[in-house]
C-alpha cells in the first residue's frame, strides 16, 4: 500500500544497498534504463505527491513510482483525459481514461464518449449505452503535464438526459435571463468524514470505542486532536493545481471530520467545482488507504453530523438595499421548505435534529448569526444592509447541481401567492 506524503517538487526514493544477483537489478541500473534521455532534451519535473515505494520480497525497490511519474510531454503531443461522471446512486463517482491527440483548452474540443450504464445502475442490460458529454475540464494533479480531468453529464443515445443527470436541469435554470442578470454567487462548505479502511470507524478513534467528547477537535492541533491533516492538505494543494476555486479548509467538530470551502463560484460552475473536488478527494483517500464518507450522520449519538452549508447571494443582495432582497428570498425559501429538504441529501433527517448546530428538519427558521437556524444571516450583512445568506440545511452528500439551481429558482424565478407571502412574512417576522 502506498502512503501519501507532502507534495514535493523533487522525487526521492529511500534505497537500500542490495547484493547483485542474476535475478535482481540495482537502483542505478534501473534508473539508467528507464530515465535515459537525450542530452538535448531538458525535462522539467512538476510538483506531485511523493509516495513511499514498497519493497519486494527480494529487497529490490519497487519502480512503479518512476513509471507513474514519467513526463511524456517531450516525446508526444498526446494527453490523457480522465472522463468523470456521477453514477446511479446520484452520489457515486465513476471515471475512465482515454488518449486525446493533443492538449485542449475547452470541453467542446473533446469527443463524446460512452459507457455501460447497466453496470452503474443507469440503463438496462439490453440497451446499456449511456453517452458522456464533456462539460468542464480541470488540470490533472495525479498525472500532471497537459493531462486533464473532464466533468461530464450523461445522456441516452437519442440525446435525452438520463434521470440521474441533474446538471442538465441546473444548466437550464442558470441560463434563464433573470438568473444570468443576477449573477448568483455560491460558496459551498463541504464537510466529510475519514474512516479506517477495515473497520469503517472514524480515523483516529480507538477501534470499537470513542475518543474524548467534542470540544478540542474543531480547528484543533496535535496528534490527539487532529486526524487526517495530511489528506486535507494534499487535497487542498491538488485542488489549487487543478484550477478548482477552493478557498480554505479546517478540521471539524467531530474528530476525523474535515471541511473545505469552494467559492465564490458563479452559477453552474459551483456544481462542477464541487464534483471535481470530491473526485480528487476520493482519489487521494484511495491512495492513502482511508475511506471517505459523505454520510450526513456517520456516528449516532452526541456527535456532530456532516453538512454542506451553501452561502448564496445575487447581484441585488450585494448592492445597497440588499438586506430587504435577502429577506424576500428567505420568505420564498420558507414557503418551499419541503421541496428543498426533499432535495438536500439522503439521510438528512438523522442530522437535522435541532441539536449540534442544526435546525429541526420539520421547521423552517432564520436568524442573524444563529447556527441553529435553517437560514443564517451574518452580522456583517445585517450591519452593512447587504451581503449574502447561508442555507444550513443541505447534507454533506447533497448534489450541488440540485442545491444551487434550486436556490436560484426559488429566489429568482418562483413567485408565491400574495396570501401565502403575507402569512409567511407575519410568521417569520419579516417586513419586506
């Protein structure tokens, strides 16, 4: 099993002197054969994750690392594109690779592709072909060079979006002129939990037992308080390398739980960036031998759940008089509370209990600086009379395409009846 260490520009292997035999080859000889290059070609190494190589039974260093990190750009224009899509559960990520003849700058330059939808729960066996449409590209932090990660959505051969393709509907909402003119911004706080691979128990916890109660772990420092920092840091740098608009990271309230933030992102870009960041996190935990879960309540009892708080603003909210616009948006959100809750993630009822910095799933509420409400408004927003709102209801496993587009639809396109609006305003003490 390979272990991820800190990113490093130079690759270093820990070697050990071994005796020569007919069945073994020295490190120097292997490197000479594998990495010999023309003196006319200068190969520049890029920052990558450093991996400790395992040793074979014969104490010969495993050279897979050298092969994984060969820089092929001096020898070919071809690149590797990793096509990524969402599987049948609506939360599982799938991917496969193909060779592209030259570097690309826009998804429109990439060919459509297909996969076996019957193996992902997205098509019947007798008509299993699902078509991948490239929609967004990011630099590949695992392969480096000109290689790319490609976020795709999914269609039938006839060109119809399949039921699990939530991006298609989101793109329609974000292309509406009313929405475009308001330039919706999103800042998404993705929480996640790291589990030990064999026991599915949080990283750093005693197997079958519990650590000390919550308190010292949030943004904590130290071997007895922070578990998985290397994974969080590796993910942070990989996202920056990829071009994801990641804006920060921190340890969370429950030990073994972390958070990172993406944004501000505009429109459909928010969903693309979150899905790509999740893919990168899955790949890093795969390499580290740690299990990633986005379950909104991974441990029952007096432990915080995992959410995906979504900060949202429009152009009108960010301008003078924006606080009144925010209150009108809150009113609309209150009237569609059930529609939002039903789309905000599987198992969210186990998290939204009214405890552990959450509101009850059955009751809509809002407040200034109150993390126990459905919608929180910051003190600065209240003071300045403009800014943003935070929707604290989405679960960690929510689909960002659904959540971001639903917020835009409810606050910019949907109009309640005058009677419902008046009743909601009175109930929430909102004057709009």
